[in-house]
C-alpha cells in the first residue's frame, strides 16, 4: 500500500509539472503576431526557463524553504496567467479569422488583468493578519469559564515566512487580546528544523497568556517529505526525531505540547479539559498513536475540547461526545471567501469542510483555522492569514 501511494504521488507530481510546462509553452508560442512583435515578449522564454530550472533545483537538492516558497509563488503566477490565456485563446480557434485575432488579443489582456488581481491579492491577503471572532454558547460550560477566551493559531509553516514581520504582528495582536489561553494546532514547519530562525523563536516566546498549548501537525512529523522527495528508491518513513525536536522548541517557547495527552484547566471550583491528539490524518498522511485509546480516557463529565490537526475525523463522528474541536491543516486551499463564518468557493475540502465554523446535529462545533503560513507558494486570495478568537459563553 505504501509503495502504491509513493508511486501515485510520483506520477501525480510529474504529470502536474509536465502539464504546467505544456501550458506555458502553449502560451509562449501561440501569441498573436501583433503581440509577438513586442520586444519584451521574449521575457516569457527567459522567465519560463528560470522557473523550470528552479523547480528542478528544488526537487533534486536540499534548498531553503523560503527560496522554495518564492519560486512556488512565481510558478503559480505564471500558471494562472497561462491557464486563463490558454482557455480564451483556444476558444478563439472556433471563430473566423477576423474574430479569432480579436479574441486572441483579448486573451492576453484578460489573463494579464487576472494576474494583476492575483498579485495584488497575494501581496495584500498573504501579509495581513486578521482576527476571526467566534462566540460559542454551551449549556454544559462551567460558570467559572463564562467569557473564557481562546486565541488559536495554526499552520505557521515557518519556511514560507519571508521575514519576522508577519509573526511579530501576530504576536502583537495576540498580546493585545490578553487571551486566557493560546492554542497552536500544528505544522510549525514545512519539512525541517532549518526553517526555525532565532527571530521566530523570539516571537513565539513573546506570545503571552496564562496557558499556552500546542499539538503537532503532519509536517511536524516529516510527512511532507513523502511528496517533495519522491525520487528515492525506498519510500521515506516519517522521522520521529523531527517531531521530538519541534516539541522541544515549542516547549522552549512556553508551550505545553500535547501528544495524545490531556491538559486540565481549573478556575475556582470548576474545570475543563483540553484533549491534544497526535496527527491522525486521512491517508496518505500518517496516523500516529491510537486515537480511540485517548478518547476512551478523555473525561466525559467535564467540558472537554479536542485539539487535532486534521479535521477529518470530526465528520466521521469520533468526537460526538465533545462540544468543541479545534483544527487546522486545510489552509482553506489558500483561496476562497468567508461567508457566514464559513469559507466558501475553496478548492480545499475535508469531508466538505474547508475553514471556519461548523455545527453538527448534536450542536457540537468544529473550528478549522485556515492558518498563518502557506505551502508551495506564498499565496492567499480572498481571505487573510488569521488568528481565531474563540469566546466561550454559558447559555
């Protein structure tokens, strides 16, 4: 099964790169003559060559994750331009010659406008950090925890951060909130400890709250190397050493890391529990530990909150006895629009859920944080990097 999965992803990535290359070549060679006469037209060929070479470098060598994110961003920009150009240009072939040239000239302008919108959206949305507020009401919430405020962050992917400014703004916003607890729901890095710069550690340390909890995500277990290092003769196993190192870093920053464990919070005579799970992912992501063993010992007589990186199992009914689950992982597909507390029109979907607040028939809630960082490309469109601010209320 593992060999099949590895082969599947190898074929998928090679096919995607080949399709992208053909799409860009089509865009380059099939411009109308009026456009080809422009001197700057040949920048396409240079840009195309740089992108392809850079992708090959990032695949076959170990490069800085920040470099990969920058290259990935340029690659996305070119693909977006090529895709919109190619679609309209292909439509033009179905018209007579005099109309065809008009349509094909329009294809270039239209694709350029789309690209401009995406670039502006990327620079604006990706660099903003916003607060997403959720007010949740429960019958069984202990009186002492009425108004309890949780600041949830997720999916930092520090290798995708160009500098510390974004994380610094995040820290400032959290400290201004003065939350009762800060919760990090996994994926500190993309794939390696080299992404964790001293200035990032400083900002994580500077996040202040009486309690700071964290869980690990699939990237923190080295899972992502299954996808970016697919040329090896043997399938790569997750490196537990990476998760241990990240746990140590998070603890240095003041977080208590829950790995299939429970953390109790007491106020006056009341208590609530936070149940922190290992990364239980839907294949091909790895399952660590035993989710059922942890849920069996989780207190049912207390108001308990599940912390799990991948929200897949919430829809499967595993957490029906728990009023609130906090997750991340989806990134919202890095594209979409929040409408009525839920992310819509997004390519990401885990059991039909992409980001925001969900409620099931038992009136239990799931919050999927779309994250602060990115994967593959430094790109968000339609929504910004976020801090989820969750306020618990007694009904």
